């Protein structure tokens, strides 16, 4: 442990960072400056805890953590699985709960059952590949999209999609169904493997503090 060294955090910009700051506040860690939406500042400091925090694009968070540019990161499990970086997952923060699912029109259920060679559109090609190739042993063609993935089956780009389902309203409004569940998702805290050794006490203390907050896991 090195009390003089700043512990650096990479937080996924947006709702995940806002929720993380809420949890940090409940744990007595404050960073008022970071909550100012108008600020263009990128790095924030909490002198009391010797924490340095920065906001990054979600998919970049595991990259910062793997390379040690951040000791700790907070990102969605979807991003962590997709990026497949060399990081330790130390805590389920309990918010941002949703599911990664295979979705499509009802008629696509048959194609899944019979292991047909189908086209799968997804923002998460690695998760889709792991699921179909490694878990289901089904050969499929994966088509990477960057958003509005539900369009895939609607315009004939793919038979199904692998995507996040939260309330299910995007699916419902577009006549699509959950056909299979890939995995459960939520916000996770990840740690660089070297930082886990060098800063174990500080990290464990933080995890313990967050765990003791009633509404987190
Ligand atoms: C996500 C996801 C689904 C939708 C699911 O999209 O990709 O489209 O939310 O939420 P629901 O079940 O509550 O309807 P996002 O809003 O991130 O935009 P995107 O389509 O550009 O990825």
C-alpha cells in the first residue's frame, strides 16, 4: 500500500458514472466538481482519499484499466465481456441491471432451435460469437452494428440480434421478442492486476465500504 499515491479511477461516462458518484457519496467520498455537467474538465481529484477520477467512453474503461492508466474502473458487464481485457472484476455495483439477449421475430425461434446458419446483428460481436460458437456450437454469421440494432431483423439485414434488453419496450414497439437469454448484466468494478497487488488494502477498504451501503450488493 502507498498512501501518497493517487488511486486512479476510470468511470464510464453517462448514467454509470452518475450512479457511481452517488454510491461514492454514500460511502463518504465526494467529488462535487465532477457533477458539473457544463465542465469540460477530464480529471478530478479527491484529496482526502487521494483519488483521481476521470470519465471515459464505456468501451475504453477496460483498456485504461488493463494498461494500468487507471487502477480501478467502473463499466457495464456488457462492455467488460465484449472487450475481454486482462482485468479483475471485484464488485457487482448492483445498478444498471439488464439482460443480454438473442432477440428477433417469433418466427426466428425455429431457426435457433434447429441450429440453422443465421445472420446475427450486434453491437457486441465477441459476446455473440462466444454465445453461438462456444456455448451453443451453432455456426452463424455475425454482423457488427453500432446502434439501433433492432433494425437488423426489421429491414432484413439479419434473422436475429444479440442486444441489451432493459424494460423490453424497444422490442415490444418493434414486434420483436426475447428468444434466448445470454447473460445478466449490471455495473461492475474492475481492477488492474498489478494494482490489485500493490494497492490491495485501499481497494479492499473501498469495496468493503461500498458493500456496506444498504442498496448495493
Ligand atoms: C439500448 C439497447 C436497446 C435498448 C433496450 O439501446 O441497445 O436498443 O437500449 O432498452 P429497453 O429494453 O428498455 O427498450 P441504446 O438506448 O443504448 O441505444 P442504441 O440502440 O444506439 O445502442
